C-alpha cells in the first residue's frame, strides 16, 4: 500500500501548518495499527472488515478522520471470524486522529517530559507521542492485555518501543508521569484517585469524565490536588472499564421506560431532544443525576427519549415533531423534570455553566466544579 500520500493528506486535515503534530501524523502508517475493524451491519449488530481482503476500503478507512471500532463486547476484530455478528457495545477503538491531536495539545507536551497514554486502544496516540517525545518517555496503559500486546507488537514494527502496561487504571497506575492524556472517560471519585496519584507534582492531565463530553485539564499542586478547568471543547470517549466488558445495561428499566405507565404523567415544556447527541445537556444531567443512561429513537415523525437510572428511576417523553411531549416518569427521581430544569436554565441564561468552569480534583478523585455562583461536585460519596 502506498500509504504515505494518504497519511500526509490526513495530517493536513487534522493539524495546522505549523503544528508540531503534523510530522507524527504524516509519518505514521495508521493502517498497520488497524488491520481489522467492526462496522455497523444495519440491523443492530456489527460486521467485520478485513483490511488485507479489501485494500481500497482499508486505505479509505484508515486515513479518514474517523474512529474505527476494534472490539465489540469481548470480541476483538483481530480474533473474529467473518461470519461473527456481535451485538454488544464497542469496548475499544482507534480514535479519530483529529481528536487524538486535540487531546495531545490539551496535554501541553514538551521535550524531556514523561507521558502516560491512558487507553492504548490501537496505539495511535502512543505512535504520535513516540515520534514526538521518543519512545523512552512514553508509557501506554490499557486494561486489556491483548490490546496492550497487539499494539506493542505493531508499534515495534514501526520502530517504536514504549513501555506497555496492562492494568486497571481505576485500581492502580504504576509509575509517576509529567503528563497524563486519557482517551477513555474516567469516573469521577475513587476510580479517578489512582490516576491523580500517578501525576507528578507540577504535572498536567487532560481527560474526559465518563458519560460526559467534558474535557478536564489541570496542573497538580504540591498539595496533591489538581487545579484546572473544563475546556471549551468537547469529546466523547468510551467509559473506562474495570473488567473484560461493561456491566450489563439496565435492560429491565429500559423495558419499563419503553412500555410502562408512569407514576406521574404530564405534558413536557420543551420538545423531545436527541439526548445522546446533545452533549452539553446530557453532561449537565450527569452532574445532576450521575449514572443516568439515555436512549432516543425517531420513527414516522415521532420522537421518543428514554432516561433510566440505577436507583430505579425512569422516564419516557414522546411527541410528534416538536409538539409538547407526553411524559411518563417513575421511581425515586423525576429524571425528565431534572432535564427540564436544565433546559430552563439554558433558555434563561443563554448557556450552561459547565464549559469554562473551574475544576479542583482532590486526591480522592472528587471533581469540584465552579463558575460564578454555581458550584457542584462529581464523584463525592
């Protein structure tokens, strides 16, 4: 494959002309890091794509600015059969290059600094960082031993030999690092504490918080706390896993949300919104009701949104077009009511206080957010 011209073209799309990341993107054969991947099959499952069997499609996919799913549930694309049709959620990917570059820029990398790439995936960020910093300064960590091994071998074939670590970052992160860049959504609270502990005093972290679009950056003080901000930038990463797969979805609650008659039945004040793709709204809902799960469907002009929570709360709102929705809610929380308070605040103030908020992450992993008179905490027990 004549990959160089494609890599150069990709680099011009995802970096500025003077960016120090243009060279790493232009000189990385991304296709070698993603020889196989999963694509949606159109009927709720996934189908395998094998690059060697279709070099043209391989080139197009590898050098597009898109994420490529490399693991669904517990099934790696590398180990799958062409007839496999997994039904689970994506659990690993090769992140789209433009987002990798943005996260690296948020990390404020510089020569001579050590970097922890948290969430190895296919190894793209590790490859760029090795090119820029030198492999001796780079450590790449993932919970999945196979991913760590496969990425390490592929990086070695490119001439990069970083330190590769298989570990659960929510339990323990070995070593100490000047910079930590995470391309998985870390959980605020105890699961974030080991990452904060691994950041050297004076070091900087760039990460997202799980189930939100919030990119949080900050510098570690001598006190052990990280002081920073929520960037005016957004990203959606997979949740950090603490096992071989994600915990089972709240299937029974989603069934109740789809079919049940609510304890409260009201008319909503605002049209039904596609919450999974309304990132700032859904992020603010996570601050209000941490752990909420969302779904949305549109059929024959009718929009329906579903919200469920591990405490047993659920909500369903549906309406044709932008008409006021009929809202059914049950359980200890009124999730749609909480969402409407957020939307009312957005309408009244013109914005939500999340983006641009100041952040203090204490050593226990709790994220304290504030902006003006508004303040809240994420991850507090």
